[in-house]
C-alpha cells in the first residue's frame, strides 16, 4: 500500500515538474520574443529620428535663410528653396521605403526588416553637401586604409556623423566644423568637432533623443561614445566602432 502511494506521489511529482519546466520554457520564449520586439522598435525609432531630424533641421535652416534674403538676394533665396525641395524629396522617398518595408517585410526570427537602402561612410560626401546648403562648411579628414566595413558598423558610423552634423547646424551657432574618420586595424573611429557654443549646447547635459540614439547605436556594437564641451571652446562628439 505504501509502495503504491509512493509510486503515485513520485508520478505526480514528475508530472508536475514536467509541466512547470514546459511553462518556464514558454515564459522564457515569450520574454525573448518581447525583448526582440522592443529592440526592433528602438531600432526603427532611431532610424526615423536620424533621417527625419536631419532633414527637418536642414529644411528649417534653409527656410530661415531664404526668408531673410528673398527681397535683397532672390537668386540666393531660390537656391535655398531648391535645396529644400531636394531634401523634402529625398526624405519622402526614404519614408516611403521605410513604411513599405514595415508593412510588407516578414523577416525570419532574429532578422531585422530592411528599413531603407543601406547607407554608410560612402555617403559622407552627401552629408557635407547638405550641410553646405544649410550654411555649414564641413572639413572631412580620412585616415588609415579605407576598406569595406560590416554593414552595421558602416551604417552606425554614418548615422553618428549625420546626427552630429544636424546638431551643429541647429544648435552650435557656428559655420564650420571638422569630421575625422580613422580606419584602424580593428575598427573605425569618428570625431566631430565644432567651435560653437560648447557648454551651452542643448545636448551637452545629456538630453535629447539624438544623443540617446547615437549612444545606443555605439553601445550595441560594444564601442565607446563620448560628447561634451571642448576646453578650447565648441563641442566634441566621438565614437569608436570595433570591427
């Protein structure tokens, strides 16, 4: 009798343990799926911010410049308006591609939806042109042997430079800055320097989604990231992306 009771108790205990292990496994899978969804949402938010904030910032500066000179220098105003139209068109195309990817792409588990055509450091020249349209001269210095980088490294480096230039255009009050891009044996380092307001820069205290997005991008790739006023005046953004 005691043996039968013991066998039933052992059987119940084994079944209970199996059910709990299954429930625990389901819970872990649900947590993993939720984490993946959140990571993808943050990635999309960063892409949207970087693309739209850069374009809106450029358009705002150009519109202001056109308004100031439209009577005295109509040709210059016309050039600014043409740049606004080009920026608007590029941004609209990018948003349409992003929305299309989000609506129709069904990536495999763990694979991110392609939000837009891949951009990388090869697109820095385009950023320089857009910054010049907004009245900012950007001097770019390349160091090391330029080579093909992993796509996530290449895109993140481009986005950090893009966001930093957007902030210079919108907040620094200066008309020139420098971008240093150094290809190293095991990664790439980038630095954006301006001689603007520095300590009064709105991002110097750590606020703003742009700064947060840059920091997240670099942290996800296990690289260091720093921002802050320069001792000699102005502001500095620096990052290193291991590759």
